[in-house]
C-alpha cells in the first residue's frame, strides 16, 4: 500500500535523484560535480565549465559579478571584449566560458545563470596568475674552473606543465654539440629543468636564461674563475654578490694594523652564528671605538 502511494507521489510531482539530489523533472538544474575554481596563466586561455541538466528551451548566460556585465547568452557574445566567448556542442549539457588570452584583471567571480523563473545561478571563481621562471642559484653565480655549472630552473605558478623549457647563453640556445659534458634534464610534472655543464672553463662564463613555454624567463650571470677565489665568494649561494664585493672592498680599504681588518678577516669563521649583514652593521657601529683603541696602543708603543 505504502509503495503504491509513494509511486503515485513520485509520478504526480515528478522528482528525480539524478545528479546526487532530488530535482523536479523537467526543471533545469546544475550538475554540482563540475569544478568551480579555475587558474590560468597570463596570456593563456582560461575556461570555466558550467553543466546544466534538463535545460530544454531555456538559455544559459555568463555574467561577470564585479560589474554584473552580461558576457554571453547561449553561444552569442554580448561584450565588446572579443576575448570572451561561450563554447557549446549540440546535445551537450556543458556551457563553457572561454577567456583568451587571460589577463590579471580577469580574476574574480563569474556566474552561470539559467533563464528559469525565478532564475537559478551558480558562482565560479577565476584566478589569473603571472607565471615566472626562477633560477634557484640566484641572479649571479661564481664557479671555480674545472668544477660543474649546475643550474636549476622552476616555472612557478604555471597552471599546467610547460610544453618545453629552453636554455640560452646570451641570445643563443645552449649548443649541446659545441662540446661534451652539457646536459639538460626537464621534469614536466614538477615544472623543473636542470642544466649541467661539466668541467667548466672561463669561456663558459656568461648570461644564462631559462625560458619555459608559458612563463616569463629568468636569467643568471655565471662567472667561471681561474685559480683561487676570495673566501667571501667560495659559496655562491651564501650571500649576495654585491655584499661579497662590499666585504672585499672593506678589507682592501683597511690597513693591516687596523682592528677593523681583524673582524673582516674573521667573517668566514663566525658567519655560522651571526649573519654577515649583522657583522657589517656591528663593524660600522664599533669602528670609532676600535680606532680609539688603536690610537692609544700606537701612542703607547711610540712613547717607549
């Protein structure tokens, strides 16, 4: 008895459990399994996918929420910005908003709206990022002649793996046939590329650039030095090159008898506990006192 009555209710009111919820038969409803957040890189196409079931003769519109501007209705574009377009295949439940090429100003909320009475809508969010390459060694690298140049490049904020990553030296693609010992390993999944130049020589010095297919490029200046390098430059990643030059300049400008030089010469031994920048500030602050002590000591020696 109860089964018969329930069947009558279902037939009378016409409900369906399709799509994970009970919906009136014949009434449009959204398939909530679609992804509602999308990320795209600047200059690349961006897509927002809206799936509507039981659409019948209703229309699907895309609206930009920040200004309530109607971008598309059906497959027709109602914007003077030709970058916006609606994509739909006959017989499909999917209505896609395409923004190509995407720009940072396109980031924000969008609404997929169906012309029922009252209207139903579903919100989506688009994030447009600037994809940039980064060389992990920093902007400048010092390498001893005979050792290896090892450069690692990462395409940051790239929504999809780059189709390729090229390495340049100056304005020329790195020539693997120029000499042996040059290799490149690219991992699309991690968006990473590694350039290895074995047994570097001074003529390998130059400006090296990593250029992913869909990201801004990054460059590093490589110096291959013959002979011994100054202690402050032994580790290319330990401190910025400009700071290394400042340390060397400070040491060069100081006489051997000055206590200030003792601190400079002691920098490599104590930088594990205190940063080089902190030490330089400390040297600047205590220099007058050190000069006074030096003066008193010299006066005492001269009076003997």
